[in-house]
């Protein structure tokens, strides 16, 4: 079959064109997401929630984190917060 004889396989162009378009859209999305992440932009969830290593965390910060993670209940949180504020 010669390269210019496409009438033998009309399905090839109808199948490959949408697949290639989808492939290039996925590649463009991945590149855009990587670029956004590399530049430090994006939703806050992409960033680390802990303070930089140079800043000390207080006991109240740790207590708030434990309460947010669900490690302690409300009563224990309020009791420990009251003790820390004295």
C-alpha cells in the first residue's frame, strides 16, 4: 500500500485525529499544572501548612493542630487551652 492511498483506511484519520487532540490537551494540561506548581501559585492546599523551620511553634499552635486533626475532643481542647492561657 502506498503512503498516499488513504482511501483504503478511512477510519485511520477519523480515529487518530481525536486521539491526537486528546493527547495534546492532556500534555498541555500537565505542563500548565507543573508550571503553576513550580511558580508557587495555586490553591493553598498545595503549600505546606507548617511554619518554616526557623519559626518556633508555640504550645497553643500544637494544641490547635491536634484539635484540627481530631486527635482531641472539644472538652479536652478547651481545658488545655484554659491551662495554657494561665
